[in-house]
C-alpha cells in the first residue's frame, strides 16, 4: 500500500488548540451581541432636557419681515403634553428639536440658546417664523431669560 503524500497538519508552536479557539469565538460573539443590545438603549433614553414651562412669543417674522407678535403662549407641560392656541398634543425632545404632534399634525421647532424655541411653518401669508422665549419666575421676579 502506498502512503498518502499530502502534507500532514501538525500543531505548530504558538498555535492554540481548537478548544480554546472555539471558546474565544463564542466569547467574541457574546461580547458583540451585548454591545449591540446595550448601545442603542443608552441612546434611546427619555428626554434629559427639561423644557417644560410657559413660552411667550417674543418675535415673529412673516416673509422675512419682523412684525409685532401677539400670538398665544406655548405651554410645555412636565408630562410631555403641550398647548398652543387651542392646539393640544404631545411633545418629544430629539436633540436640538422639539417635535410637537397630535393625532393629525406633526411639526418640529428648533431649540436655540437662551431658552428659545423657534417654530417655522408656511401659513396663509407665506413662511412664518415664531420665536418663543421661556418665562422664568424666580424669587418673585418675572423676566425673560
């Protein structure tokens, strides 16, 4: 009988036996799975910025021109609900935006420094930009901040 002349596999110095390699792969899979499960949950936390309060309209722009603002105040409640001129619904903070929505309408307003919320929409007079500033009551004083 002739012997098979193919090279024989042999364990070289520094190689891991198959048992350890299998354990290492299994450990790597579990670690990767844990990272994919834990990473999204840390980014999907509840809103961390407290925007609740009463916001007065401080400025309005219609077609780029500043006009006197006589709009009703925007009220953001602690429970995630809002009120604006008879429109009621819920709001969610996503990064630098506040998403206002009810069962039919969904819009978003930009959060700006100085406790400001800027709501842009297209109305019957064109593009409208409403700037709301938060009213802060501190030690008996009422001031825009």
